[in-house]
C-alpha cells in the first residue's frame, strides 16, 4: 500500500530536479509523463500508480539522506525495478496469453527509454544553441531525401554562402549537438 509523498518529501524531490521552482515543476511534469509512458510500454496495468510508486521510493531515499546526483537517471532505474515487481504480481500471471501479445520486450523498453532520453536531450541541446545556429541545423536536415538538395541550395543562398561552406557549418553544429546529447544522456543515465 502506497503512503504517498509528503509535502516535505515532494519539496526535496523538486529541489533535486532544479533549484528554480518553476523549472523544477516543469522537469517534474516532464519526468512524470516519461515514466508513465515507460510503464505503458512495459505493459504495466496501472502506469500512473506505478509512476507514483517510483516517485515515492525516490523521495524516500532522499528523505533517508542518500545523495542522488542524477535524479532523472535514478528515477528511471527505480522505475525499472517497479516494472519488474509488477510482473511478479499474481494478477499479472493470471492475464491470458492473448493479452500479452502486444507487450514490449524488456530490451525494446530499454531501447525506447534510451531513445526518449536522447530525444529529450536533443531538444535541450537545440534550445541551448543560438537561434541562427538552431535555424541553420534544422533547415539543413529538414527536408526528405528528394527535397534536401534544393532546400540546402536555398538555405545557402539565404545565408550568402557556398554549398561547401554551408555543409561545413552544419557539420560543426552537428558535432557540437552530438557531444551535447552524449553528455546529457550520460548525466541522465548515471546515478
């Protein structure tokens, strides 16, 4: 039976997400949505409840004084444990085999979770770029294979550069984004 988050435990959790209360609330909501999706992909019967359980456990560890540097990554690890526990429930074993056909394998869940984390990190890294750099990289990769050549030609004309110079700029931005995303994912997935 869940006890639930106390006000103090919730405040401590928010403090670990971000010192700014507004950003902390946004990060909490984003993490909550991602954890609910994680449990949905895992075929857990009550994804919202399992997300609450995950937050209860994380907040409990914080209340015990355990130092958690990467609260998001730690929350995902706790969520994996909660998901594994749900599969041990007697009710879960009584579900007919046909109902389990649509369930995702644990490997796919892990891949989906990692992909979701990478996309979140990419969004964060794109927001960190100056607006002109962000517009350039998005414009450079926007079109599909057929329209890409024409789109890049137009982009080079708009910027007043040759195609090779545009390609070099885009490659430097891409390298920068890849480093940023890799660093973000490692921060997010490390306790």
